């Protein structure tokens, strides 16, 4: 039996909400980060470009905030999907890898609040790894804690309070 | 008598720390935001590009975080300079427009903590205005509160805890 297809979280966003500069697969000028699920964590990896500089030699803090933001809303979306596919929504796990099989569209979450603590300078050059954990999922709100590391050292931590997008933002 | 020359805060960063993607005047691919002082506030304006999308029609939250971050560290730098030029540092004002005359180099601040609250979606198209106020300056630390508005409506608020850069980040 063939392995089931597995998609990054962001590739399962509906096309009409897939243009985000950080994570939309339809934004050709954006970062197009791709988040996966590994057990009770989400993970994405991203290698900054040379111009993503803060102080020379270190990664721009705004990019770090952007990566945390998009990986956070992606994690929230996956958590929302885990609840949506569960037979018992109240007992649904916070994350469920089966939602990546492409059979369900990801709900789209937007950021209500973003917090980033820069623990130490992040070296510019190495691939960065972000890991997310769902702290809480209640109603339309999901709180995600994220660490960002370079070469195995955590350099920044963040929290994203994400809210499922209403039908209209107007 | 001619008007004294007046520079944006970021143009007074020493050249070796002027490559920030958000605000370094030497980063040709960056946003190169320019912050000014108006009384007890700082102000910068920035018009996002069409690809700086979140949900279509609205500004990418990571860009909003980036603008708040860089305007915050710029405001902190100006506050540090105000103390540096004061005859009585303990009694120095939190901001002082005279530091923009080019006679002093700006000290360089880095972000320790960034918080952004997205109050409502920010429309993509209009120029954005960010205003900063120094909440606290103590030792090497400056706390800056920032509002971001589009067409006169505040859409995001943020706080930057900035710390004067040590001689070496290593």
C-alpha cells in the first residue's frame, strides 16, 4: 500500500487565503514557510538570506518575529483542523498528523497577539529551526508557544495568540 | 541664519551598524524606515508594497511587527542620545529633537522583547503611520510604546524593550 500523501500545513490553506507574505504558497515574493507536525510539536525550517541582517552577522529581529508569527498561525490552523476531524471535538488532541493527508482544508487563523523574546543574537547563515507547541485551544482561540534555534541553540522564544478568521474581516 | 540640518534617527547610526533589514540606511534591499522626533513622540511613515499581504487586502502582520520593532529601537536610540547630550543625564528629557542635528552619533539599541497586539486588520494600500513614546529609560534599557495607524485608525499597538548594544554580541 503506498504511503499516504503528506502536505505542509500551509499548502492546505484554501487558495483565497494563501497569499500571506510569510507563509502563503501563492505569494511568489514571500517566504513561503512550510510547517510540518511531529507528534505533539510543529516544526519548520528556514534559511535567512544575506540581506536579512540586523547587526552584521546576525538575523534581523523582524524576520524572526515574522517566522514565529506564521509558524504560530500555521500551528493554530493544524490544531483547529485536529478538532474539526475528531469524532469527539471536546476530546480531540491538540495536534493530529492525519490532518496533513489533504482530505480537509485548513481553517485560517489570524494573529491577535504576538510576543517575542530575543534571548541572544541569532547567527546569520545557518538554517533556523522553529518548533511550536499548542498551549491552549479554546473556542476560536489557540495559544502557541514557539522556540527558534540556530545550530541547536535556542535564540528566541515567542507566543502567538491566534484566532480563527471570521467570514469577513471588514 | 540657515536652518540647522536635520537627519532621520537611523541616518545617524554608525556605518558599521547601519545594515538592518528594517532600518539600516546601508541595506539596499531593506525597508530603510526613517524616524523623526516630534515633541515627545517619534514618528515614521511607511507604505507597504502589494506583496506585503496577509489575507488579501490586508497588511502582513510580520511587516507590522518589523516596523514596530525598528521604530522602537530607533526611538530608544534617540532617547539614549538625549541622555548622552544632556548636561545633567539624570534630568535629561526622554526625547530631544536637537540630537537630530548630526553632531552626535546615535547609540545602537537591540530588541530584548517585542509585543504586538493586532487590534483590527490593517488595510493594504494606504501609508501607515507609527508613533512612539518612551515609557521608561533606565540604565541601558528603554521601553517604547508604539501605535500603528492607517487612515487615522489605530490598527496595531506594540511595545519594544530595547537594550543598548554591548561592544560585542558574541
